C-alpha cells in the first residue's frame, strides 16, 4: 500500500465514505489528472464540478501567484483589499438583474448559511421552503434545508420552520412525458406548502436551478416562472443555489438565466475560482442593507489569492466563451449518450444542460434504480482511466461534469469508455 494511502487510513477522517478512490493524484492540467505512478486519467468530474476552466489553468495560476507574492491574508472585512473590490465589481456585472452586492466566504455551505441569515434579517420572517432531492451543504443549517435523508441521517433533529415541496423530477413524476405540466404542478405544490405546512412566516424559497446531487435534475422551462408567481403572491424571496450550476457549467454563466426569472439572492462557490476556496452570495443593495454592525463576518472570507484567481477565472471564461463551449460539447455528448440509450435498456434517461450531464441507470421497465450498476460503471471507467461521479437520490445517476476546456477528442474517449463500461456491466455475472 502506498505511503499516502496508509497515512489516509491512519490519520485522515474518512469514515463518512464507503471508500476513497484508491489512487494518489499528483498533478493535473486541463481535463486530465495524473497519479503518482504517472498514470493519466481523463477527469469528467472536475473535482465535483469545480475546475470549470480546467485544472491549473495558466491564467488563473498566474493571477494567484502574483497575488500570493504580495498579500495572502489580512482579513478582507477589516481592511480594504483590491482583489475583493475587483471581484465584487465583476460579479455585479455578470450576476442576473440588479444583484450587485456580494459577501465572500470560503465554501458552499458557509455561503448558504449566510444567505439564509440575510433573508431572515431582510424580510423579518423566519421560515424557509426547500425542495425534495435538494442538497445545500453539510453544515447544520444547510442540512436542515437539504431534502435528502441520505445526507441528513444521524444528524437530526434539524432546524424547525422548514417545509419541503416536491422536486420537478420529471422522469419520476406523474408527468414523465409532459414536462410543462410537471413544472406547473410542482410550482402549484409550493403554494399548497405555504398554506398547509408553514406558519405563513416564510422568508425565502431556496432551489438549485439544476439540481446536482439530486441526480442532475433539470427543472422544466416553465417551472421557475410559475414558482416566482407563487412566491410573489406570498412576499417570499427566491434564493438560487448556483453553487454547482454556476460559472458556465450549464452553458450560461448562471443556470437561472435559462428560466427568465431573477433571484433575490444568488449563492455561488465551486466553479467561482477554478479550485481556490471561495464562495459568495450576491444580492440587491436593499437586501444587503439588512446587515447591521455585528451581524456577520468571516475571517478567511474574501481571501485575496482566491479572489484574484476568481477574477482571472471569470475573465478566462468570458474570453474563451466557456458557456458557448459547454453548450456545444454538452449537446454533442448528450446526443451520443441518447444514441447509446437506444441500444441499452440500462439507460433510463439522459439529461442535463451544457456539461452538467446525468445518465440515470435503471434495472427494468418499472424504473427500478440501477444503483449497483452505476457504481460498477464508475469502477469500470476508473479502470479505463476515466473519472466520473455517481449521484442522485438513489445513487443511480452517472454524472459527467468535466472541465469545460475538455476537447472533443477527450470527450469522445470518455463516451467510448462509458459505452464499454455499460456493456461490461450488462454482462450477466460470471459470463
Ligand atoms: C448545490 C450545492 N449547494 C451547496 C453545496 C455545498 O458546498 P460545499 O461542499 O462547498 O460546502 C453543494 C456541494 O456539493 C452543492 O452542490
């Protein structure tokens, strides 16, 4: 056993995982990572959908190094620091309508917590509505609004004042062939939830514009417009959790842009700084004004190196049109995967936006989740030198979320490996 793996066993807490993938990553570039033995892997998971501009993107690294030589930390909320100001200005330009003031934290869950706190301070209300199958992070507040027992087990009871509405999971809804009806009904259900499951004191509704951990669930095109009507009737804010779907991943800078509505609070992390730890929530000035002295802070929030990296990352995305690239390559990949679906009953559904793609595996016509099959596909892909994620509320969705700089040839290689993995898994045991 390698020294690194042994030290993980002895000194790193990992009991919350079935296992850690038994490879030791040494370095990475673009869409590939290389282990300590020199074996190269094609990375179709991007560090859980983080390195959208590619591993060790030269522009991002150069900006970070330049900043690192000048200033690493001096508490960005106690003093003024240039990269924080520049990045906040940039976010104000790219965020959906009117969101112009940002708070910076370090990770997704921290930003979610801050967004919930600010929503309560601004509205003076205390409850939240979230969705079944949602995931918003591992801190207690974030888990309280997470709609998945798999993530919540052994941590309860959770915060009171949170009600859940059905997810627009078209494929497993009553309307698998009518997404618009699914969108309408799921939005209407939020009205019922407000009326029957809350005290009428709802500060905000929170949703992921594309639900990542829930299994790459893409809400129908009408969903958020219908939802917004309900929210407006009740004076409820809309928090868009774009931690996973943001920063060009889905073919737009933010996935909510597909839906013709504007959130009141936009939460981001993961892809914001191409792997440097950073998160943010961005709001309208009047919402930001709800914070009063003493209400909030983060020692490491707005780290100058992360902010400099983020700015270079976003500029790279704009210059190289990464949203356009994600759309083009995503449509190409989903087309190929749908062709594969025609010959392969293991594939229940191929869905996604841009390069946020999920392939839901099923065992039979009753859509029994192919959970073991998804794990077997991931293991086969690993043996073939391709990294993918597995997720979904049943653990049966293979997730393709590669760096958006992946080449068409690399994508073809990943898709061929996936086809081979499926045939391997479809073989009866012992064949
Ligand atoms: C939609 C969403 N929100 C929040 C989080 C939590 O982010 P972090 O792991 O950085 O705390 C995640 C992480 O996967 C996520 O996908």
